[in-house]
C-alpha cells in the first residue's frame, strides 16, 4: 500500500514535472542553437505540452492525492483547470513563432518563461494553504512580468512590464500581510484549518483585516476595479500571444483558486466577503464597460472587456453555491476560447511597430477577408453572450447561480451591463461589414494604426488560422452542445 500511495503522488506531479523540465530544456537548447531556433523551440515545446496532457489524462490519480504534507491536493477540479491551462499553452505556442519573427523578438527564454508560468497555473488550483497559494501565484506572475515587457524596442512594452511588476508586487504584499493576520488570529494557514479555527465574533477584527487584505490581493490579480489600473497598458504593451496567454490562463487559474479559498476556507465569514465582493462586482462591471465604450485599439478594448468579464465572474463567487463552481469554470473556458481567437486575429493583422490593430483598420475587412471577419464576429458575439455561442451558456449559468442565491439586484445590474457591452463589441462588427474600405476615415491615432495608409490587413497565416479555427469550434460546440462538459464539471467540482 505504501508503494502504491507514493506512486499516486508521483503521478499527480508528472504533468507539471514535464512542463518544468521542458522549460529548462528549452533554455539549454537555446544556448546550443545560439538563439536561432525559434520554430524548433516552439515545436519541441508543443510536443512537451502534448506529453504533459497525455500524462494528465492517463496518470492523474483517480482519487484525490496529497503531496508536500497536504500543501497540494490534486482532485478533479485541479485536473480540469490544469488540462485547460495546457490547451491554452499549446495555442500560445502555435501563435508564437510567426509572431515573434514578425515583431523581431529574440531569445529562446520566451518559451521557457511561458512554460514556467503555465506550471504555476497548473499547481494553483491544487494549493490547499495560503503559503502554497501565494508561492504558486508568484510562480505564475514572475515570468509574466518579463514577458509583458519582452518587446524591448517598444516604449509602451517596457512600460507594461514595469507597471505589471510594480503593481503585482503590491498585490503580493497585500496577500502576504493578509495571510499573516489570518495566521495570527487562527493559528493556521491551511484552508480547512482556517474554517475550523475562527476566534469568537468579538475577537475577529484582525481576522477580518487579514481577509480584506487577501481580497485586495486577489482583486489585483483578477483585475477587479478599482485594482484594474495595470490591465489596459499591460495588455496593449505585451506581445499579443502573451496577452492571449494572460487573458485566458491567468484569469482561469486565479479565479479557480479564489473560488476554492472562499468556499473551503472562508465560508464561516461569508457575510463579510460577500458584501465586499458584491460592491466590487458592481464597480468592476460598470467601470469596465464605461471605459471600453470609447476604445479604438482592439487590445485595449479587450483589456477593458476582460475587466468587465471579471465582474461577471464575481457573481459566481458571491453566490458560492453548488451551481457556482460549474458556472465559473464553464464561463472561464468560454471566455478563454473567445479571447484567444480574437487576439490571434490581432496578432495576424498587427504590424511590427505597434503590435496592435485599431477599429479603423478593420473597415471593409469582410470584403477582403470574409472568413476572418466571420470568425471575429463570432468571438465578439460570444463575448456579448449571444445565443448559440459558449458565452451565452456561460452567462446563463452564472446568472442562474446568482438568481438561486437570491442576488436579484446584482443580477439586474449584470444584465444591464451586458446590454451596454453590445455597443462596443458590435462596433467592431460594424467596421468590418458596414463601413467599406474606400470610406475609411483618417485614424484618430495614425502613429499607432495597425494598417498601412490604405488600411490593408495582412493575410492570416496558417498558425494564426489554426488557433482561430480551434477557438471558433470550441465557442460553437460549447454553445450548441454544452451538456457533456457541464456534466463533467459537476462531477469533478470540489
């Protein structure tokens, strides 16, 4: 029995081990090939991701397995998140070689940093203590600080890396101080122990302070307003594949562990954190939508859209019921597919000096590139929550969880914000289908315009097209036949 139990522990860590080993190997190969093996490094990385995915499916323990004295516990919920992270990493690797070459980026450490961040994302939902959670969040964040400023030729890319690092460090400090206060009042940092070791109500002042600091830290990491200031500049300045990796992967992993912290460790204090999250949800949805209304850059529009979607996801955190777990995970998967597909098209059309596309550049795109325009329309409709798309099912699930928990006013605010978001998403569609190329006005920001003087968009090369097609299929399949995934999510929720 002892040998079998040990083997179960090793099998639980095997997918993450493959990813970390691949990161180290990619650094070594980059040194041997002297930085001239961009496509070969990406191909080897993709093979490693596929191997890790197979290990995830075949060797993941069928019953929850604990490692490092219970600091990590691998269950079905952690497995779903880890497998989704691998899929996001694989799509990012498909995007990266062509885009890195077009933007003139150098250095094989780009791929190693992606792998190291992904390993943290895979470990994060398995963390069972505040210390292991903070360590995993840092493993996710530190490589992304470098990747955000990786395009050193662009001033706003260097600015993005600096802002992300500075505000990320503040967020980590808040979380560490919050954990310290929680430990001081409960005597434990384990999620299960916190729920069982609460002091009497009259002695909870420091505990509530610690909880508040922890919520602020998670607010920074998940881009909740008013802790969202870093998001637009970081999304715009980062290389577009990195933006896609952050938008889908970081949001998935951090929201997953945020949900676990609240439901496993903080449920006895639900009356306090539900009130705080209620306020944050309203501010985040409204502010994200209002700031997105006037955006001309697609990357900045998707950045403010990301803030708004974080507000929608908080509905599931506030509800904190059985339906909320499946709803949050489904919504994260639906959002990830739509945003990766959208950013793949941004990467395909961007030019070296900006790594961005403006709405004015899309005028007449439906005539020149009808399939790409159709795909981008599908992604915009999914982000709105239009029927037959994955985004529609995700919003129905989240809204139902909030309704069942009795948060009718919050649900009405979310529905109003969804209606407001129609304006800026359909503005992208309008530019492609209604405004012809010959009527293209002079861009409001000509120095940053993604197109040339005639507004021509680059053809969508096969790596970008592959990611777009995969994302479109996921959006449609989850929108038309979501039942299988929902059953799977309900079985493996914690």
